[in-house]
C-alpha cells in the first residue's frame, strides 16, 4: 500500500519534471521567435541579400515571393503558432543562407559537440573529485595550492588554454595529433582543455562543501567508530560534497556548449561551432536561433537527469 | 569619556581603508595590476612604447626583446603597445556588459524577490530559461542580429550574464526578507517602506560590489571569446579578443602573439577575481 | 586546556562539567585521539587497560576507537550521517572491525542493538534515514552505534542537550543502564542536574583547567571551589538564591522615576487576552497541520505567564500570534482591552511598540550592519526627539541592562552571547512596552549567563511594571520566573494555574510526567539514588 502510493508520487513527479522541461523549451522558442521578428531590417530583404551576396533594394515582386515562401506576410500570431507547431514536430525553420531545414544542418553537426561536452563533464568530475578527496581539508601547502589552481582554472579563458595545449602537446611534443578529426585520440586534448575550466568551478564548490562536511559531527562519529581517513572521505564526506556539484552540473551545460564551440575553433574540429560561426557572420538568424533552442532542449533533458541523480545521492528528498 | 556615535551605519570608505591595511599580499598585487589596466584604458599613451598602429615592415614577427617587450606582429606593430591600446575597449565592454546585466538583474531579482507569488514564479522560470541558454550562443545571436560592434558585444554579454546575477539577487532578497531582524523591525511598528529601505535593500545589495568585480573579468573573457571566433569588433582595433584571434594563425612560429594577449586577459580577470573574492569573504565575515 | 587528569573505572560514571569553552569536549576527544589537527595533545600518561595510548599510531588508534571506546556525540540529527540508513551507521563499527561474517549476521546484530537500546520496530527503523526517526530514537540509535562492539568505555558528550525533558530522562535512563551493565561511562555536560542523576565522580572544568574534583556527593553537597558554587547556584530552581547574578543594583533611584510608569490606571488589569486561537500551517507535503488549536489565556498587568511545552507544542506559534506577527485562523487576541489581531496592519503599527519581543537567538534579530547604539535608538519611543535626548536614553538603557556605553559602536557580531541578549533586552524595553514576549530567551546561554539574564528580567519587571509571556522548554527556568504557568502540548493547553499549583500540585497526567522527567539537582549523588527506569 505504502509502496504503491510512493510509486504514484514518483510518476506525478516525473510528469511535473517533464512539464517544467517543456516550459523551458516553450519559453526558449518564444524568445527565439520574438528575436527573429524583431530583427532590425526587413527579413525578406536580408534573405535576398544573403542569397545574391550584394546589398541593395530588391524589386517588390521578389520581396513578395520571399515573404510568401517564408510566411512573413501572415499575421504574427499565426506565424507564432506555426513556429511552435513546427518546433513540436522538430521543424526549426529554413536557413536563410543554405535554404535547407535548420534542423538538418544542426543534426549533421551536433554529434561531435555533444560528445565533446559530455566527455568534458565527466573529465571535470574526475579531476574535481580526485583532487578534492586527496587534498581538501588537509592543513598544508597542497590544499592552498589546489585552491589557487582552481581559481586560476575557473578564470582562464578555455580557448586560450586550448591553444597553449595544442602548441605544447600536439605541435611541439607531438603526443597528440594537431587535427584529430573524430578519432578518440583527437578527443583527448579538446576534452582536457574544456574540462579544466569546469573542474575549476566544480572543484571550488565541491571542495568548500567537502571542507565544511569534514567538520560535521557525524564525521567525528565515524572516526570514533574507528574508520580511517580514506573511508571517512569516500564513504561519508564525498557523498555530501557531491550534492552542490551535481546541481552545478545541470547549469554547466550552457557553459560547456559555449566552451565547446570555442574549443572546436581552436582544434578545427567538426561540430556545431563551424555552423554557428558561419551562420553568425552571414546573419543567418534561424540557424543561430535553432542552436539556442536545441541547447535549451539539452538543458531541459540534463536538468531532469541531474534531478534524478540528486535524488539517488540524497535519499532525504522525497518524490513530491 | 568621549561621546560615542551618532547612530548612523559607519561609513563604508572608512571600513574599506581599514580593510586594505590588513589585506593579504595577493590583494595588493591584484590592485596594482588592475590600476595598470585602468590607466591603460584611460590614457594608453602614458604606458605605450610604440604607436599601436605603427607598421614597421622591417621588423615583422619579432620575438620579445628590449625594443619590443612583447614582440611584434606580422606587420611589425609593437604587441605590448597594442595590448595597452586594447585595454580601453576590453574594459569598456567588460564594465558596460556587467553594468547592463546588473541593472537587468536588479529589476528582475528585486521584483521577483519582493513581490513573490505568481509573478515570482513566472519571472524565476523565465530566468531559469535565460540561464539555461549558453552565454556564447546568445552573444552570437545578438551579433547575427545587429552585426559586430562594441555595443552589440556589451548587450550580448550583458544579457547573457544577467540571469546569473538576477538569481543571486533574488535569493539574497528572499533571505534578507525572511531574516529575523526584518521581523523585529516589523514588531517595532515600522512601516513596510521604511523596513524595505533601511533593512532589506541595503542588506540584499551588500554583495553587489563583490559580484560586479567578479563579473567584469568574466564579461571580458566572454567578449574576447566572441572576438576569438572572428565575430568581434572589426580589425584593426586591438581589442584583446581580436588580438587573440589574430594570434591564432601565427601561434606555431610566433607564440607571443597568442600568449601575450592571453596573459593580459588572464592577469586582469584573475586580479578582479582575487579582489572580488576578498570583498566577498569580508562581507560574509570570514575575515 | 591543560593539566587534566582522571581515571575511569568499570561500572562507574565520571562526569566532566563546565561552561562552554571550558575544555570539556576537547578533553573527551583527546581520549580517542581526535582532538583535531590543530590541537596538540601532550599527556604524561594515557593508558587504557594497560596499553599506553600516547604511543599509538593512527592504525592502532583505529583498532581502539569503536572497539574499546564508544563515543556518543550530542544532537544525533547531525551526529548520524543524514544520507545513510540508520542501520548502516550502526553496522559500520561491526563491519570496520571485522566483527561479522555475513550481511545477514550484520543485519541481525544491528536489529538486536536497536532493540537493546529500546527503539521500537527496530527492523523498520534500521532501514530509515536519521531524519525519519524521532529525536529520542536518533539518540538511542547513536548510543547503539557506540555500543556495537561492546566497548569497555562509553564517552557521551552532551548526550541529551537537544532533547525534550521526557526524552532526556529516557536517554539518561539508558545511559545509567549501560553503566550498571559494567561499562565505564564518561559523561560530558554543561547541565549539573543531568550530571547529578548518574555521575559517581565529578570533575569541574573552567577555562581549560580542572577546578574541582571529587565524588558526586562531595561536589554537589559541599562544593569547595567558588566556580563550582556559582555553577550550582545558577541552576534555576524555585528556591531563592544565595547570591544574585544580575549586575543590576537592587534599587536604583532612576528606575522609580515617573517616566517609566507608562500604564494609566484606567487599564483593566488584563493587558493581553487570547480567545480560542487556532493556527494551521501547510506542511511540505501540502497537508494542513494545526499548530495551535483553541488556545485561550489572559495576561494581567505586571504578571509573568510562563508557557512550557516540548518542541512542536505550538508555544512559539502562540507567541507570534500574541505579537500579531502571525494572525490566527480562528479566535482573536485583545491587547489593552482593544482589538489587536483583527486590526489592519496599518492600524496596529502605532501600537506595536507597546508589545516587545526577545528572541532565543538575538544575533539574527539584529541587522548585522547596525551598531548597538543604532539598534537600541531605533526602537526608542518616537516622542524622544532630539539627538542628545536619544543618546542619553540609549546610555541609560544600556546601564539598565548592565552594559557599558563603550559598546555603543560595536556590531552585534563583536559581542558575546550574554551581551547580545542584554542588548536585545534593552531594545525590548526601550519603547516602554506593557508586554514583552520572551521566546526561549536563555536557551542558548551558558548556565551562569542564563542566571544573570533571568535575574535581570526579574528586576526589570519589578521596576518597570512589565508583563512577560515567558516561553521555555526548561521547566526550572519557568518555575523561577513565572507567576502563572500554562502547559502546552500538541497545540492545546493542557493545564493553566499559578506557579505553585502547576509545580507542586499538577492536576493532569501530562504535567506530572513532564515534572517527573526534569532532572533535579540531587544533592545526594548517585549512590543514594535508587535506579529508576523510565
């Protein structure tokens, strides 16, 4: 009976989570739609300029044709409804430049970017956890050094760090390929470059919570039971210290995607970066908007995962 | 005994000067670095050794030396002088973006925190969404809408970083609003506006200085990121991100072109972080 | 702390008593080698059953901890890992010291341990998280964890501090049982009454040094050191004290000046009355809970109404309604014969100064940016106009609560706990209120400071003709201060009466149980007391 009701609550909770994830995507879609409408200048004109490559006034007939093709002549409300309907069906509109569906353009390129972001997230956790467990709360030089390094990593632009890594390890030492393509070995340097910045942030949060928890009475209890230092750190303290880190990981998705774009530029990697840079410089707004919408979707999915992980680590949180 | 006090809150400047006397060494170093860049931004010629745009085709791609402290670029322009020149634009973008984002955040955060209820729910949701969107993607969106310029970068980075501040301010307002001393003031029969003005706003805003200090560094890093992708302010303006972007192509044979502008960005951002954290720790009573 | 020495014997209880900062907790931690990295422990001799503990390395220490010495910390909510099942925590010592062969055996042993310490439904509780257990069950579970490997020594550091009196009595009974079963018990406490119940020997510590030691009889009946005498005397009780702890001279001419007699004689003698107050709150699960259920009371002019009850009895909610900080869902409070809780906030504001509040935690009730002078000045009656006049009044108020004007420019953070509560009192009396609501005003203070603050409150009442609503979980404190007492339980009033009626002649079962559970300072020592199980 009790278990049943708990299961019911769990379902309700997932429905709630899904609803809030859907809200995020809906609000993001509204945002990108408004941005496209409020774009300075006549959109049809811009599309024609992009296509012809020159700046000038197009004849009205040409403008009308473009307006009809993209549906700009319809009332805004109808355009909005159509846009939302399209988003629901995975249609993010047409690229002004390539005259292809935005979703296809992004789908072709997003794979490597997501892989890079995910491996970097994992690497950042490994770095943050290992350094914290080994060093945090020990009253010595290492601890001070670690906190300094973490502040440094959180401040340094990852793209700059990536360039240095590239020159040192790929060009000078030749340990890694300069252009790795999509190979596994080519993923190493970009991952490290992207992970280091996040590990700085993550490490600061985890370390400060770790240090705080180390002073808690239950840690003293565990020690008084005869538990050793490593046992205390891994079995008791780490679990608590991971909680704020898990929350941060959800928010870090945006940071990781931003960082991935820059890192891709440094390593000339395939991915969303190239598409976005090209689209931005040619003012292909639907593509940039589409990428924003996709990243909002990714965020919504990640925050559901983060929520789930949090509940596993902290069983005090009831499904409500 | 001398008569102590009129009961005003003791003035902030006095407090700050007392603080600086006791600050650790790294805060002094950071302050010196920050002052250097501020001077560079206001009066670059005071610090420059060469004209930032002076082309010297006889000395292209020279390694750092006494004549050229940070070396020269492909056109023989003195890199150090160019970095000093770029400080103005980078600082403008950093400060402008942070001010814009804090203004937006203040409006959002204070309303969400004070009014509460349904409005708070809607605003918080909205902030969550904006916060979820990658800052760089938003910046690119603005660049694609308005074309690259200093103003675009300021707006793009400002809007992109605002949700973070707004969430922080909202949380701060909420925690102060629920503090027992606010209730104690209510129990004394003070009107709400007076409590708002004398307790809630000053206490909720006190972390703002530290936040801004930390924010300017981050804003510069973001803006430089956009420029790094070649989408920033058009050359030959020596904005730091543009220098980084230009240096990328030469990094293999002229490392200084990439390293030195990066050192400028990092040392400035790091100094701001050091000072910001110091202020934060002081506010939280950790020092 | 320095120069502390003692010995523990099986089946005996040694208690270390002292105020906060006296070094008693550090001593107990030093015995298990956990005094912290920054502490330097030098011991000429620290032996356990013949083993010299000072020479142990970390690995050997771990074999002693848990196995030979069990350690119970205060407040089990934070002394048990909040993310792990209670059973896992209890089983940890067994697992660490390799005392069990299989997980089934571990589970069996854990359940047996929980049953041993009297936790009901042990099998279910073992699988729950600490916050799902009641305070008493948690403390029992913590003791079970310490007893897991049947250690010869049990160290209990303030084992009952965070507990309600009835639960406290049960936990003390449990500790007493372990002593009777032959464990050597080292009890650390600030509470002399708790200590007097089970200790055989007592060590009094003050500022890191032992100031007195002896058998419990000796220390409680014939204290030698002045600090011990002060401590004993500060324990709240009905008897008049031998010495006063307040710095306030008994009769100060200033106090009797007319300016303080603010109550016109036309007021009816009832200052504040509440009729059938009901307050419901929505819990985190969305279910409405009734925090206060039909409470009525009257507070007469110049009277102290003590309100006692265990945590969750609704006494604080009741106080907040008296202050009109929370408004009742049903019923109403009348203040000075006129409507109070039914008014619009705008109309209430002008009269709010006539009813003040003193919180348990003064620090959080002060704006952290404000100076002491600013805080007190802010609450002065609005008819004090000129700056000079305000200044004089603030200094006068500080003097009244026994604080020097030198503190005027201090921030609350720079004050000691006792000073903060005095500032809170000065702030409360500044607007010349008719009523002060005191919500656990001395619970966070050391016993000596507590006695000083209580004396101060008593004196102020006599001089200023203030009525108090005095809320406390501590019956001794309430008994010392109150004229009438109201006993609350689960949002309802169980019993109301004069102090003597309640304390000498309680009519209801609940009050009787409550009173029986209060540890009294028994000047006889453990030997003379019969072993009682609650």
